[in-house]
C-alpha cells in the first residue's frame, strides 16, 4: 500500500471531504494539521510547489493536489492504481 500524506486545518471542509474519501477506501494516511504550526505550513508550501490552500495530498511523495484533484482521480479510476503503488 502506498504512503499517503495529507496536510490539513481543523475547520476545513475540503480536508474533511478528502479524508472521508480515503477512509471509505480503507486507506491509512498521515495527517499533518498546519493550523498552529508555521514550520509545517512552510513545509507543505515547499512540497506542493507553492500551493497555500489545504488540503494538500501526497501519495508516495508525489503531489496529488487538493480535495478536488483527489476526487477527480477517483472519478477517472486512477486513484486505486496510485494507492496500490
């Protein structure tokens, strides 16, 4: 199974939506809440190529994007292949 990382904020509806999709697929993920941690926020921005919104999702260190990007991968059928590694 692939390593999934997601940067979030506590009150983010898009974050909730992305996590819900991953949970429905029984995918374990490492969540990093950047709400109160400036260093983690900077890490996210650097890893995502300058994106400042949450969530930012990575699968095996590959930047996937945000919630809409994750949903688009699911809709196209590509997400399962990425998650399988």
